[in-house]
C-alpha cells in the first residue's frame, strides 16, 4: 500500500509578523468543511486536509473526524491552497483567499470520487518479478511468475540470485556460504530457519531483500549477509483477508494452508494469521566405502506438523505516535524413523534403527513505538522483542549385529530465550544529508539437559554409562551505531560504524554414577564494524555502487553444543564449546542498467576471512571405524565472485528472470587418516592429523520464464544448474532442476488456481565423492519430483466501512496480511 490512511500531518508552525502600525493584521482566519464520498453521499473520516502556501510549501493541516468534518484555525490572512487527499480517492485541490473582512470560510461539502487506478496500484500483485539494486541491498519484488514455482518460502529461495536451499536439510546459503542470517520483516526468529521457511506461504511474501554487504545499522552477523523476507501486511480500511490451500505429492502427501485476516477502522488496525504444514517426507541414500567395500543404505521418514499463529494490533494514537504489538506462536510436532544398514562383503549385515519424537513451542512477543517529530523525516523508533523456544526430544536407537553397541534412548530438553531492546533515531539534517543513530541490547540464553540410557566403551575396553550433560550458554551483546549519508547531484555516499561489546559464558556439566566434570568457557571481546557506500548515477538508466564493510560470524548453537547432535553406526556429530568467532572484511562493486524492457545488474565482490570456521573430521579413538564431525577455527582465507541478474520482457506475452553467479574460495580444514599397511590391524598410534586446503570454484545459473497465454492464464518454466563444489569433506557433483507450472485467475482475479510439476526429470540429488578420512562415494535423495496444486482466494474491500458495503461483490484484490 503506497500510503497509510493517516498520513503524517504536517508541521504546525505559524509565524505571523506583527506591525504596531497595523494591528488588524494580527487577526487570523479559520477554514471549515465536510468531506463526503461522492457515490454514497456519506461522510469520510480521517481524510487528510493540507494547507499550503501558493509556492507549494506546507503551512499546516488537519484530518476529518468521524462525521467527515474538519476545522483549521490560526491561518494567515492571505491566499492559500487547500489539498484534500484520501487513499483510494482522487485528490481535490481548492484555493481560498482570506482577508480582514473574510476571516472565516466554510467550504461546505467536498465530494471525493474513487481513484480506480490508485486502488489497483495498491492491491494488485505484480505480474512480473522485478529486481532493484539499492544502495545497500538487492530487492526482489515477488510477482506471479515466482509464486507459481512452489507453495512456501523455501521453494522460492532456490529461484533467487546467489541463493541456494538444501532441500534435504532445509539449510540456506548465499554465494556458496551457509553463514547467512534469515530475518522476517527485519526481525530474527527463534524458529529454526529450515522449519520457518517451510511455514511461510509464498503468497504471503511481498519482497525479499538480499543484503550482501549490510550497513552499520544492521547487526554484523553473517559472512554472506542477510536475507530479509518482507511479508504483506494489510492496513487497508475495512475487513480484508486471504485464504491459501495447497497439496503436493511424490511418495507422500503434504498439505499446507494459511489464512490472513485484518480489520482497520479509525485508529486501530487488527490482524490475525494462521498457517500450517502437515505431511510426511522421505529421505534415502547410499554410501560406498572404497577401503573396506562396505555398502551403507539409509532410509529416513519424517511426519511433521507445524502450526504458526500471529495476532497483532496497530494503534494510531495521533498524527505523530503509533504503538504496535504482535505475538507469534509456532507449534511443532515431529516424528521420525529410519534405518541404517551396513552390508559387508564377508560378514553379516549390520542394522541400526532410529525413532524420534520432537515437540517444540516458539513464542515471540513484540512491542514497538514510533514517534514522528514535527520536522519532516525526523523519527524515533523503540522496539522490545522477546522470544522463547522450548523443545523436548526423545530418540531411541536399536542395533543388530553391531558389536559393543547396546540399544539406548536419548532425552533432550532445550529452553532458549532471546530479549532484544532496540532504539533507532533518524534526523534529516537537510534535504541532502541524513544522520542515523541507534543502540541495541541482545540477551541470549540456552539451557540444554541431556540424559541417555546408553553405554560406551572407553579406550581401555571398559563399558561405561553415557554421562548426562547440562549445557548452559549465555551471550549478551550491547551495541551502538552511527551512520551519515549525503547526496551531491549525481553522487551519494553513506558512512558509519557499529560498536559492539560481547560477553559469552558457557558451562557443560557432565555427570554419571561416579564422577562429575565441569567444562567452563568464557569469551569477552569488543569490536568495531565500519561500513561505507558510494553511489554514482550518471543518468536515469545507469547506476554504479561501491560498498565495504566488516562483519562477524559468531558460532551457532549447534557448533558450540558439546552434546551429540546425531549419530549413525559410522559417524557422530558434536559441537566445539571453545569455538571462536570469525570476522569478514568485504568489498563490492555493482552496476545496474535500466533497459527499455527490463533491467540488468552485474557485480563483483571480494572477502577476506579471519579465523575461518569450518568442519573438522576426526577418527573416533574408541572405534577406529567411526569418525567424529565437529568444528574448529582455521587460518585466514579469502573468497571472490561475480554475479549477473536480469529481468526482461522481450514480448508482451513472455518475460523472464535470469541470474548467473560464479564464486571461488579457499577453504581449510582438519581431518585424520589411518597410516597402516593392509596387513596391520590399525591402532590409535596409526592416526595422523592432516590439514587440508581446498580451492573451490563454482558457478550457478537460474532462469524463470513466464508465458502469458490469456489475460487470466499464465505458464511458467524454470531451470536451474548448480555447479560441482569442493569442500573439506566432499566433492559434490552438479545438480540440475527443471520445473513447470500454470496459473489461472478467476472470479474477477480474486481467486487463483496453480499447478506445478517440479524436478520433472528427477535429477535433483546430492551426489558426492569423499577422500578423507576414508575414501567413499554416495548420494542422497529427497522428494523433489513432486506435483503441487494450490488455490488462493482474496476477499474484502479497500475503503472505509461504507465503501466496503458497496464493493463487497466486486471481489477486488487485496494483499495478504502479515504472516510471521
């Protein structure tokens, strides 16, 4: 929506020059009137009335009351311009002349007529996705062409320039790096990212911001930057809503639905949203060890149910003050089961069975206050955000024909809280200069209690119970930032810095029947994160941008958690409590060219990474056929890349988005190898520590085409190539995916039917070769060869309650309400 109903009213300043020789000039004037809907002949409340001088400068203003009446006093005795504007209606402009004999003027009834073109601009979803290159981000405005590709945010992500989603795990990466922060409407969530992306319906997304080099105003976390999902938040007058239903299937049926509602009348906007995903997912794969000729077979099934609720209210106190509150509740219920078979060439097959139950509740409470000063553009924002995440997980492991591996059960309880207090202040120092200041406190705590009925053999061959672990992790961050920006004709720049003090404390308390061991860790550090942006616009069609920033990747919870994350008969994964943050210094250069039928954007980037965090692979000393995956800090390294993206409309019936990216990075990691001859039985003394350095050069290409068959019927064709990659542990093979679909609108465009067939050649699979610590080859598959059927229906009006009665049968489009 281009404007909210209560446009911020103008500054009330009036300077009257008094002259002793002419006391009658001190007399001021009053303007009154009433605003009506021309069609319904009913009053329109909260209409903006602006009083301007004849040179166009704003003098003062007012808004109409519930009866459509307005009154503006203390006006000077001269000729003035009156502008009456209301969202969804054509603007009315009148001229009045005050004098000492005519100081009170009543304009009577002012009839406003609907502006249909304005309503369409506010409510109609764009046909074509467009890409905008702004000073510190790339903005992808989601159109119908991308929403036909998949039902959720996770499906859309694979279509964005430089972004990839691992459809097996749900992990997201940008520019080939998984150190990226995902935000929704500018806020971090305690809901795991993979789960969150699968909960957001694609139809609820207005735009996606790729902030690859964020300014000092943003938290400096994430080497690759920030992905910010902007959702439709409906503030239209009256009652509005959006319903979405979807069903996808390959091996199993998966159902998703959402409903977004809002009601705005007067000073209140109330909205509520609900979305769910329910269904089973199948994952399967194989690994062939080339040293012992074993063949591992993996089969895993998940039956997950996720429900996401949001209720919020905006209270427009007056022209300058707004208070908003919302709560977000995510309920998740997951069931998993699976088997891992190890087939040996000359002995019995070994089996591991796995069953798990996971329940969690994530709650978010957000209170925000916004104050707009009399000076245009000057504002103060205060926000308090509290997140609480609680999860219980029970897992059972069973073994057949696996020596020294008795059956056992794990019980894990997690409680995670995060409190954020944020203050932002913006002051336009002039028409071309702006100062921004802010401060933030983020208080983060996680407590994990782990209990197991299992046993393990120590290095002496003794069987000991698995110790229980209580892990307590606290991270408090206090920060402040300042940015200054200015424009010089075709040039503009922004410079700033963020100052952060971080305090980390962790303690892992391991205990069993005989001993208790405490493993404490603390890390306090102060850092400054500068940023700079320069933009040059030689013409309306050409834009050049340069940016530089310093960022940090603080270890995630899974990377520092010493409790076993997962386990198979051959692999166990643990975190490293002593892991240090890594720091990244980035520079970028971008160019945007506006074409007659589209745009093209190209860019290059370079990163220098300090204390790089990466995987470390060690051999399990208790069983030399097993490995332990963990994390460690390595030497400094660098990364570079180029990106090209374009949206273009060659013909009235065909438009496409295409992107190409190439990036390279040198990665370092630690692994171990067994240095023995074929005739020797390996012992821990045969283990050698090896540091590996990998030069990785990858290129990716995506193209999404939309073909307009009729006014209501569109077809889509999407293709993606993800190049081969090298990492410390794997060398992955290329991936290719082709999707197709159609979309049909009916009921005056209020309803939309979608059908998609994804990965039509069933070519999406994770294939890899492995050299260390053991040579192997393998692949993993997931349900990618799916068909999807979706139905969306929008209802409600865009005007005041009187207008909503008139328009209720017109089924005009309205954007969906906020979802997260």
